[in-house]
C-alpha cells in the first residue's frame, strides 16, 4: 500500500525571514526563496535559515518547474529514508 506524502512548498520573494521563522516554529514547509542576486555566502546563509533553495531573478517557468521537481525529489527521498528506519 502506498502512503500519501504531506508536502508543502512556498515560493517567496520576501527574503530569508520567512524560512527562518517557519524553521524556528518547526513547520515542515519547504521554502524556495527568490532573490535578485544570489551568491555562495547568501546561499549558505539561506540554507542555514531553513530555505531549501534559492533562485536568482529573473528566471523562466522551466527553471522554476525544474527547481520545484528537484526539491520534491529530495523531500521524497528523505521520506523514504525516514520510513525505512
């Protein structure tokens, strides 16, 4: 029997405050942050604050869909690992 996934994803352009607050509240929502400029230090900082990905604006719909697929794939893999223990 296949179980349902409880997967939530938020796309935000409001910086790193949202993923940080969700992470602090132990909310399991995946957050992709969209910023005008993305660098290595900012990427590392955002992941530490609870974001699962950063996207540099502007981007096209194919890039967005690809990133959403990647994030969901990681989530599904992590769920399988957790369920096998």
